[in-house]
C-alpha cells in the first residue's frame, strides 16, 4: 500500500487545508478556488449591490441578517447600535437643514423614523430584508419588528465594518433618502 509517512503527510495536509478553509469561511474571505453559492450568500451579495456598500468583513452582514430566533449569534446588539446611528444621522440632517427646529419637532421626527411600524420596516421591506433574514421556522420573517431589527442592524454592522458611525449614517441617508425632514410628517 502506501508508506506510513505518505499517509501521515496526507492526513496533516487535509487537516491544515480544512482548518484554513473553515477560517476563511468564518471571516468572510474566499480563496480564489472556492466560491460559496448558497442562497443566503447570494442574497447577501445582492443586498450589498443594492445598498451600494461592500462589507470588508461579510461576517458582520451575516450577523445583521440573523434573527435571535435563528441563532445565539444574532443581530440584537448590531440593531441597538444601528438605531443610534440612524437617530444621529436623522438629527444631524434635520438640524443641518433647519437649526431652528423645535426640540419637540426633532423628537417627533426621530420617533417616527425609528418606529417599527413606520419607515424602519418600510425601508427594510423595500430592500427585501424579509427575504434575506434568517429566522427560525416559528418566526415570521415579514413581521415589522423582525424587518426593522435587521434594517437597523445593517447600519450597526456598517459602523463596525468602517470603524466610523458617520459612514453608516451616510449610508442610512442614502438608503432612506437624505431629505428626512420632508419624508416624515410632523
């Protein structure tokens, strides 16, 4: 048969190759010879193109598109960060357009944009997040709270990916529409 050293060498080579491949899959990089083409990965690629942002760490987008019902590694924390990023971007945009805006009107705009049943879910559904987000079989991916959480999580993920929350805020404004003052009723 084969010499003992050849068999040991083959086993070690397979182990090293397997570990390297798993590490690349975990951090989102692809070796030129290997391409992942699962429906989820394809949907993530489409979503990035649609948004006009390519993640350097695709694992962040995977997490953003993973609901708590699906995995312990989910989008909850990213959603909290994303909500803050969105709020800051909206407040900045509104104040830049009208420094005289009343605190009451600014708070109303911030509340309107972050309400689950309003623009947050609408923007998320417009991006088709209900078709991308991974949920358990018992969870409705089209529920506004699920779509809104994923939508917010995207911007939290962008903030971490770029290291700059302002970049994520700019991407939010480009997805939602920079004219947040006119897009939302007072």
